[in-house]
């Protein structure tokens, strides 16, 4: 019964967060530096708890879900390189919690949207550790000619 209540609460929170975050992201266009820093701090605190082998509270889980939703919503509006570290940190948290699919999604987002950042090689390595083979895009003669021009 307790699990059902927690799941219902998380579902309600998730639905309201998605609705609020989508409309807020569309209005704001870009996350403020303060919001990005707060999200980074929250992920760091959750990571510390995982390393300390402490159980995450429902509030910690809600923060993690909320951060992921905010990041994904921001990506719908515009990519910004300051999001790459947040995706990387979130991927690490998911990896440490054995949430492989979520970790893979975070790392792949870095490779797809922030391939020129210093975190792209780290994301590639993390994916390899999760058993995901990452290959570089094939270079064709057409693309080589385009790059030369």
C-alpha cells in the first residue's frame, strides 16, 4: 500500500512537473545560471549520498526526476553547452543506481548534442562501460569535400 501511495505521488509530481516545466521552458527560453547551479548542486548532493551508500529519500528521487525533466525540456527549446555537465552528472547518478537505460540516455544526449565538449569522450567511455558500442559517424567523400570548402 505504501508503495502505491509513493508511486501515485511521484506520478502526480511528474505530471505537474512536466506540464509546468514545458510551459516555463517555452516562456523562459533558457535556464538561468542560478537554476543550472542549483541543479548541479542537487545532483552533487545525491551523488554524495550514493557514494556514502545512503538511501535516497523520496525528495531526492523527486529532485532527480525534476532535474531530468528540466534538462529534457530545455533541450526542446535550445541546446546550451552548460547543460552537458548536468547530463553527465545525471548519467553518473543513474549508472551508480544501476538505472542503465536512463544513464545511456544521458550519455547519448551528450554525444548527440554536445559532441564538441570535453565531456563527449567521457560519455563515450561511460557508454562503453555500460556495454554500448559507440561508433564515429562514417566519413564520405561528400562530407570531406564540404569540410574543405
